[in-house]
């Protein structure tokens, strides 16, 4: 495209809330054949909340929640925020004195794609998924398995909590899909563009969400580099790929893609890694960007 055409299109994009960082991104977008979507915060609202808590030990619900929240208080993960929020509400319900602070966690550590760990009141607390429990050799029985699979089939993510090496309880967390997600996937399909989902979350939850939005091809339990590898596999087959993501964990994939698109409400790292920023965080703007590119490129040919 001519410099003028690029300027006109990027200006038009900006006015629509689609920030295109250069001519290259604009020119490549019209060739996109596959859009890879991250799940959490991209297809879903990214504002998860706890819908249920269950005890698998003799701790009281308040003790249990306080210890889990103490460990999660140090994490930026949306799931961590949901656990802390739930604990706050529970404390209010039981009329806890506001001056009574959450216990503090020591030796806090983040385990990317798995959860967090810390020491609370002299006890080791682990909060995260099954992978985290396996890493720390925490065993769990049928009761826990059943709770987890029941919730995962309903598109909920389970957060397991181990205290002192034993499962103490769990939270079920829900993160609803964005209202426009299914519409966008089906519209892309009508444009001859296929959609794929990649996520660090577990397979059962991932499949339940993908069914809701109409995506048939899913890759779950994928770490950040695994997401990028998925993109490279598609490119090796000659496909022009766009990646849409919001998290730090999406940045390698955003860089690897022919066109990286970041959700405006996402992390700074993702926004920096992307070629296009969807300022309004609305998935419809994936289509806006591709349309803009198609229009610009057809004008020159
Ligand atoms: P996604 O790719 O869906 O954005 P992440 O890679 O951030 O997901 O995390 C993958 C999974 O690891 C989460 O679904 C959750 O089960 C677990 N996890 C990560 N961080 C935390 C945390 N702070 N607390 C609880 N669970 C966590
Ligand atoms: Mg995400």
C-alpha cells in the first residue's frame, strides 16, 4: 500500500479504537486465514469470581479462606483476585473486625501456569491447579477428583488449596465468555477464516468454553512458549496467522504471529508485543482490523 493509503487506514482504525502500529501489520491482516484466541481475558471477560468453596479438611471455612487468600494476596493473577475478593466478602458476612488483617504469607512464589505457594502461620500453603499439586507431591482422592471434574464440565476452573502438604479445600471459579465471542467466531467463519483456542487452563474447562463460543480446535494446558509453537506449526503449513491475547503469557505467541492483536484491557507486556491493539477490548474489532486491511489492500490492486 502507498504511504498515504496506510496513513488513511491507520487514522480510520484509530478513530474506531483499533490501533495499528505500522504498515506491515495493516498489509498482513488481509491475508489472515486463522485466528488463534487465548481463553482467559480474551474470549472470556477475564474477571473471574468464586462461585463455591468446599472443605476437604477440618479447617473452618474462615481459616481456610484466610490462608488461601493470604497466599493469593501477592499474586496479580485474576484467579488470585477472585479468591481474595471472596474471602473479603466472607469476612464481612461473618462480621469480622475490619482491623483484623489477613495473615501475611512468607516465601511467596509464583508457579507460572500452575498457581502460587507461600508460608502462612508456619504452614506451607499451595493454591493452584492439579499440576501444582503434582509438582509438590500432594495426593488427592476421589472426593476431590469428583468436585474438580463436575465443575470443569460446567466451564469452571477449580482452585485447589493444600495446607501442610494435604488438600484442605477448593474453590470453583467462573469466568463468563464475552457476549460477542460466539458471533465473532461465526462471522470469521463466514469470511473464510478459522478460529482456534489456546489456553493454560485445563482441557475440560477449555472444551466447555470452546463449545460455548463455537470453536472446534482447542489446545489446553499450554505454557507461553507452547502457545508460540502452536502459531509456528500453523505458519509452517503456509497459513497466515493472527493471535489475539491479553496476558504476559500470550506475548511470545503475539510476537510469533503474523499479526499479534492485544486486548486493550490486557497487560502492558501483551500490548507492547502486539502489532494491533483493540482499545475497546471488544472482539468485534478483530473483524474491524481485517476489514480495514482488506479494503486498503484491494484499493491498490
Ligand atoms: P490462561 O492461559 O488461561 O490465561 P494461565 O497460564 O495464566 O492461564 O494459568 C493456567 C492455570 O494455572 C489457571 O487456569 C489456573 O488453574 C492456574 N493458576 C495460575 N495462576 C494461579 C493463581 N494465582 N491461583 C490459582 N490458580 C492459578
Ligand atoms: Mg489470558
